[in-house]
């Protein structure tokens, strides 16, 4: 079915997602679906290395931040590979960039769908201080099932593919031994102190 994510891929990624994420919640699978929708519109596969770059618009202190973990699992854009960043706009949206073709797509949560989610019992409990792992499966599971079965157009606003002039940074393999503590530091982390090449910690020490 066009636009429906009940494909095997999405379901098996869901297991990986919750294992990685640590608890069940609606925002993480929404991120998974957002990542998959963006990849589908762009016509790309999950990034093995840095073939994709993702700008995620979530912030660092609000509801639904779990979204980012779903985006990472779907797209292969991860904080470890540094091909994802958070713009801190405090919205549930992503721009996914095909690095080589310099094309991108933006996927944002549909406000109508998000509003209903924010008015759910799950979010009410979270706002009153209940931890996500302490919320009953009868409350959270139907939300997740619903997210996984909705077509992309219900969940998201998906842009057309547009040009994106992406300039990535190449990772360095050049390293030094800090002349203070002897620990290994990659070149961007080296600082000069009294003519010696030192790490951040030794630079700050008196
Ligand atoms: Zn979560
Ligand atoms: Zn040092």
C-alpha cells in the first residue's frame, strides 16, 4: 500500500529502536516513521556511513524529544557518526540531505496528528511526572500501533525534494599525544600552552 509503513522493514526497526531507546513511547516511533518517510521521498537507503546528513529540529528540554532516537535508527544518521545535528528549534521535524546529490527533503509532524498526541493520557501522565517506563502498556501500545499503521500523509507534512548545498567536514586521522597527560588527542582538540601541545584538560589546569 502506497505511503503505509506496515512493511517488514519498519516493524523490525521498531524492535531495534525500543531496545536502543530504553522504553516504549509514541515519540520515538514517530521519529522512525519521519526518517523512513524522508528516505522514501528522497529515494535513498539507510546511511552506512555519511551518505545522508540530518538536521533534526528538536530541542533539549521539551516533550517528544525521543523523536530523535527514531530518526537515528531509521536513517543511520547518528550522533556517533556526526551526520546528525539538533537545531534546537523545539519542533518535531527533520531535513534529510542526500550528501552526494545535494538534494534534501523536510518532513514535519502534521499539527493535527501531533495535537491529538499531546492531548493523550500518555502525555498527561508524563507531564504529571510519571516515567515513561511506568506507564501501562494498555495506554502506550495503542498509540504506537496507531502510529505504525497510519499512512505518511496523516502523520506528516512532506516537502518536495529541493536543492541543498551541503558542505560536510571530513574527519581527521591526525593525532597527538598530549604533552601534559599523555592521552591521545585528535588535532582539532590540541591547544598550545607554554609552547607545548596539550589537551583541553591540561590547558585548563593551572
Ligand atoms: Zn521515549
Ligand atoms: Zn592532557
